[in-house]
C-alpha cells in the first residue's frame, strides 16, 4: 500500500515529527524557507491526504476545493480562525487543534506578567541597568502583594483555570466571568466566585483576559471598563489583542486610571502601539504565550498524533464534529 | 502609671503603628529625616523601654549598655545580623523579628524571577521598546517551560516551602537541599526529594537560593557549582548576596555555562557588579523581596504587636530564648 501523503506548511524542527515521518510521506518546506506560500500549497494539495497548517496559514474554500484526497487538517494551535471550518465540515474534512500543550505555558506567562507588574520586576530591571537611577530605601520601589489580593479571570476555560491554580497557590482570591457559569465542583476547586463583568471589574486587584476573540469579546476592556477598575489594579492580556482597546489602555496607564498592565498580545498585529512602549507601568512580550523549546516539540508531536490517530484510530482533538 | 516609651529608628508610615501609639509614648525620627543616626539613638536610649530597630541599624553592646530600661528590641526584618543577640540575651533583653510577613512576598518574587528568566519576560519587554529589534516568528523568542521541569531549592524553610507550593501549582518537580532533612509529611506535601548539593545542582532546571547567610552558605554557588549545573538551567537568588560568587556568575552567564539568572540581592551591597547589568540573560531587582505597600503596613503592625504582646501578654516572635 502506498504511504499517505502529509503536507506541513511551516518549517519546524523535525524531532516532534519522527513518528509521522516514519509512517507517512511527509513534505516540509525546503531548507532555508520559513514556510510554503499559499500558492505553493494550492499547487501541491491535490496529491495530499493530510495538511498540517500553521495558525496563520489560510485554509479556505479554494484550497479545499483543490484537494480531492484531503481528509484531515491538523492545525498547529488551539485557535483556528485561519480555517473555514464550516466548509471543511460540509466537505467531510476533519479539523483538529492542539488544546492541551498551550494551556500550561500560557497560564505561566499570565502568572509571569501578573508578578512582573505587581512587583515591578521589568521596570526595576531596566532601571538597575542605568547606574544611579534606582534608590534603595525602605519606602521606595514598592509594588503590591499577591497574597490576599483578588484576581478576576475573564474566560474561565482551560487556561483561565490553570492560571487560577497558580494564583490560589500564591494566596489570591479568585472571581471570574464566563459565558456559562462553571459547575459547583470546579468553582469549589479554586474557591472561585462567579460575577458579572461589572462586579468583577470593581472588586479585582488584577484582571486577566483568557477568553477567545469573538464578536462578544471585541474590546471587552475599553475606556469605560478601565474606569470601573481600581486605581491600584493591573490588567493582563495573554489571550487576543482585540479584546482590549489599546489606545484607551495606554491613556488609562498614563493617567493612573489603573496601576499597570502586562500584555502579550496587541490589537494591531505583532507589535504594541508606540505610546505603550514609552510607559514604565506596562510589561510587553511579543506573543510568546506558547514560545518555549519544550512546547515547540510537544505541539509538533501533538499535530502528528492527531493525524496518525485519525488514520489509525485513537483520540484526536476534534474542532468539527464529523 | 506612666506610659512605656518606644523608640522607632526609621521613619515609617504611621498606619501600622496606630495601636502602639495609642498605648505607649512612641518616638519617630523628625519629619523629613529618613532615620535616627546611631549617635542620636545612643543619646536617647537611656529613657526607652522598647526599641524598634530597622534591619540595617546596628544594635551593639555599647548601645545596650547605655539602655538600663530596655526590655525588648523588636527588629523590622526576618534577619537580625544587625543585633548582638548573644549580648542581649546576657542582659535579659528580648529580641523579636518578623518571620511571618516576609514569607509570601519573598516567595512571590522568587517565582516572578523564575518566570521572568524561563520565559525571557524582561529581556523581551526591553527589546519591544526599541522598534525593529524583535522578530515575531514561530521559532524565535523561545524560553523554557516550567511544567515538568525540576526546581532545586537550597534552603527549605518557610520561604523555600512557600516557593515550592507555587512551583508545584505550575507543574514543577521539587528537589531540595537543607541543613536538616524535612519530616516525611512535609516532603510529601510538595513531593519534595532531599538531595546532596551536588546532586541537586546536576538535576535541576532551576536553582533557587532561600537559605540565610552564614559561614557555611557563603559562596555556596561559585564557579565550580555553576559548572555542575545544566547549560539550560537558571539560578534565582532572593536570599542574601554573598551566597553567590557574583563575578563567577557573570562569567557563567556570559559564556553560557548556565542559561539565565534572576537576582534580587547582590554580593557587594545594594547594586550588582557592572558586568551583570550588560547581560541580556539576567533579571535584576533592587532587593525588593518584601517591598510591597501591603507588607510595609503589615510589618509595622507586626513589630508593634511584638512589643505590645511582650508587655501585655500574647505570642511574640522570639529570636533569643529568655
């Protein structure tokens, strides 16, 4: 029997693909190229049984119509805005994602940004690098304590709950807002109290965004919401940039409406608006929620396993129910 | 009956001292002065029943000999290297410290430095502030995952255990080295494995120093120990500067002997050696382990309570057993 053909759109480290490469005929972009272009994939796809798409690679009707043999699209991400899932379902093509590997590293980054803002770690690190710009006295360089403070989590799914677990270990109280209230056992695990968005904003010392980007969550934090927050509160966003009105946030940070912010995602692409980069009370990271060496290996193994299990049986992370 | 007289060496916020000021006659340094000088205290001390000393204020034989009424020295810190405790004991003067309030904020800072180094938070924040200096691609800006990594804690007292609690919540495995092995129940709480220092250095992905500064712990991490660590490992020091040979550490960070370091304390006073401030793989904070607004209030209440309970009955945090 001829080996199944798998097309990988992005040039990843090969380690995580070992089993896939042993079983199937796997095509990666040529050495030196970061990824295949859309047109290259469009030309090759008629021959392939499986596609491993990167989160920013568009898998649209045109591509699927050119792929008579395609049975599975294994997306390298938890999100899948890049795929026309409805059309895939209509054509009987399975779509899978990678929810497991992203949970813990994203929750770690959220916790890291929370600690960095509460305790001013990045600001003080920057200032210590300019000799003479930091005074060390008992009432200088003061941050805020996590212990006893209230963390408001907007979006209490896997990542929100993984963050809650870390925050509880640091002595924080958990409140949350979610489309659906969690069951009692899950609430009890974190001592989590369900609140309306308004109440959450008013009582929280830190607000973390862990919700997907939908029409409902677009600008869920804007000027009005920032004014409902405490002047000592911090905002952390490791979810999606458009959840926050970035210009309104920069203004709130500049004027002391809130105390600080930690942002891994930005409203307009990969970079923050310039005004944010000039503020001391913000910590900025370039969308590194899952950027660890270990997760790169784990996600490659995960997208591979979704393809192998699809063809040979076993659990797969289904996005569309077929 | 005349009110007891309490001398406070440092000009702190008054909030935490409310009860003390209501009960006793409390003297603070004059407005605008940071603290009393040693000579000022020496001149005033004959009249005082209690002294609230700051951690860097020397309480020596000469001062105690000038204080016939002095019954208690309530030190504002967990450490008490500033006090001649043996002589105080000989003179029947009670010495107290503040172990409780410092535990959680110091463990938070250790966790913050661990996350900042593992995930390169401060380095990436710095680079995002210089437009064009960060590329956002799938295999750039990679850090390391905490989940499944091994944290080696040197000094498994209150702070070490508070750090272990946070690290376990992030999915880390705990190994530790301590003067005395912990009891089985405590080990089980953190799944902590007792190792020799050598073994700990070899197996840990992160090493955190949480031991006091003694003759035994001086330079517990030097060139030799750094070479035993993994090239992917990080070192975190929130304890005392002299535990680390700072020049050897800077060399190890420059040459890639270890991956990164997070330092809140420095070998030679308040500031790091210049070479450290030029490295990207180090996160530096200016001894802010307990520098939070909430802890400043809490510690003031705590030193006050030690004095009130000493005179009126109740628990005090004894340094010397009288």
